[in-house]
C-alpha cells in the first residue's frame, strides 16, 4: 500500500499535467502486477467493487475508537472523511515496516471477498497496520472519488506514454479489458502482442469541438462548413454489433441499464454518435431536467419509462455493417446516416437537422434565437472532416448561446475536497421572494467554480466572519437585505423543479463575478427568474 499511498500524496501535491503524467508513468514502470492494475482501476473508476465497506461502516469504526462528538468536530474541521479518520485513528503499537506493508492486491482482494459481517473487522485490522497516508489511501480506495486531479483520460494518456502507444489505441481496447489489466501491461511493455479484443460494441473515442473564439470565423471559408443545432441533452454513443447492444456516455461509461426502452430499438449493425433527449421526436423534446429523471440509474421503473421516454438525435455515423466510416468525410458519413435512419424506429432515432445560413452574421442571429428552447447553440463541421478522436483545432467548432446571468445572495457554504478541503468553496445562493408582504431568500442553485484562488481566500474569510449556524461541514452565512455577499451567477438555462423550494433549477451555474459593491436588497427576485423561465422553456 505504501507505493500507492505515496502516489496519491504526490498526485495531490502536483498541480501540473506533465508532472502528474510523469508520476503515473513511473508508478506503472516500477510497480508489479497486479498492484498497478488495481491502482489503474481505482484511478479510472474501472470496476473495483468492495460493496461491504460503506462510509457509514467507516464512521462507525472511527466512533468506536474515539468520542463521537470529538470525531464530529474533527470531521467538521478537516472536511474530508478519509483524511479525518486517517489522522485520528490510533497509531499502531509498532511502526510499520516494509515487510509488514500489505500489497494493494491483498487489500483489494481481501476486502472484495469479505462478507458484510466480516468486512468491518478486516478493514479495522488493515487500518491498524497502516500509517496515516496508507489509511487515507485505503479509505479512498473503498469509498471511491479519489479527487486527486487525475481523470480517466489522463491515466490512459500516461499508459500510452509508458508503452509508447497512441492513446486512441488504448481507448478502443479499454472496454474489452478486465481488471487488473495484466494483458494490457504486458503489451505496453512489449512482452506480448496487442490484446485480442473480441468484445463487440466497444466504445470509440469521441470527436470534440473547439469553442468559437475571436477571429476564428474570419479564417474559415463559409462554403466549407455545415451547421447543426447543438441540443441540450447528453452526448452518447449507440453501439450495436453482432447482437451486442451498448449505450455509452461521451466519457465511455456504459449507461445501457437505465435505458432499456432505447436498447430494444437497436436492431442494426452500426455505431451512432448523437444526443440523448427525452421526448418523442415528431411531437416534443423535453428539458434536461426531464432527462435527469433517467440518468445515473442502474434500473428504471416502467412508470418512469412511460413518463420520460428517450430518443437519440443522431449527429454522426462511426461504423456501418462492419465498416469503419470514421475516415470518410463528414458529408459522406451524414449521407449514409440518413439512409440508415430510414430503417430505424423513428420514435427512438431521428436526424439532427442542419441550419441553413449564407453569412456568419446570419448564423449568429440563429444562434442567439434558436428554433427550440432546448438548443444550446450551433455546431460548425467541415464538410470533408474525418471523425478524429479528441479535440482537434479546425474541423469542428461549437458556438454556444450567450449565458444568462442573475445577481444572487450567498446563503450557505460547504467545505471543498482535496486541496480545497480547508476552504469553504461550495456555495449555495438564493434570490428574493415575497411571501405575505415579507421578503425571504430562497435557494436557486449551487456552484463551486468560476472564481480565482485569490477570490476563494476572500470568500472563505467572509464565510468564517459571517457564519450564523453550523451543520457539520456546512455553514449558514448571514444574508439579509442590508448585509450579505452578492454573486453574479452565469447559467445556461432554467427548468421547473419540484425538488427545489424555489421551483426552479439552473443548468451549469457558475460564479462569474463577485459583487462586493452591490447591496443584497438589489439582488434578483424569483419573479424575475420565472419570467426568464417562461422565455427559456416552453
């Protein structure tokens, strides 16, 4: 465990991307199988399953060894469960030696095999054997969410660098590999050939677009580009090969289980890139809030399926009848996609329409006033562009609608995670609502980015100086008509929500500016948001 815990420590403390890549490459080179494979699975959320150990079990073990109130205060101060328990857990009687250091494979396999009744004692025994960094690593391992600034894509890039391969090769193999990835590492080290990937319906790395920046359009020949609407759902890849049917998110996570109604319609041999939306194509398209009723679920009820039917608005064609079409130009791929869609259930698949324009000024007008409220903007695609993994500059651009902004008042602040665990960096904000002749603040959103590190320090101090109540890691901040901190909040759209007291939910809220100059009484009202809501959604 020591090598893995050292890796996590160094990754947390290394801000640069290249520095993290070097740490990962060195770890993969110096660590034997299967430890490095289990570490890779942990870094990529790649299938480590330790169901018997939950956060509640870990908290219970901690409170058996110290006063519950003291633990609560410690957790409140530190802000992270793994870090808190790793520091307060009683030190072992004898200093850990290298000979007594359990391997990562031993930890994973022992805890994975443990029953719910056996697991707490085994886990406590492991914590007794480890030093604080080791305890922190093993708690993060079993609870997930490492929060060390390493994405799955970065870990795969480190593998590619380690084995002198193209990261696209690894992406395309990924879903046919199994933890602890011994075949993968043997190939990367050159001791065996490339793994025979016999799995069907694998994920293909997606092509991404660059945002339109100042001066970009002036360099483009308008005749070479096609425009499509950018719909506000989630980007998905529908893959159906050899009787195997899978639905992937843009990051390659399989989400088939939540959409059995869509999977039943995959009676073709093709891979389609598109947008997952709620609705019936010929009749209506629902909001992102509607789609959220179907997301992040392993199973879904028949009632939910009927209430929130889904379909895919097709953008592109990556494979057809066993032929890889990604090397073809965009126009040719689209022509083949049009023919394919004629043979597919029209209640589950339709074609993303193109936007007719004869000048950038005309396209800009259309971007600002799209034909449907569930449109984020437009996409620009070069007519001859092949389907290239990643974000290449030039072939594809995205030109999103300008964000909406409101002024809102800070109501609650919560400690962050990782390097932000010492700061109150997650903020809930609200707007004014009149109730019985009295103004009250109602929360309308939560954001944890959009501000600089320097501004974070200032907001954190404000929170500490103006706290009125504490609820574990959350603080209630003084917010009246005369005293409070106003944020300018940017967001992509609004939807109605029965889960929020205000009745509205924001899409992608972020702090765009701190309004130290603005009195809280001058912040926006719920009435203003509802007027905007009526213009944003139908």
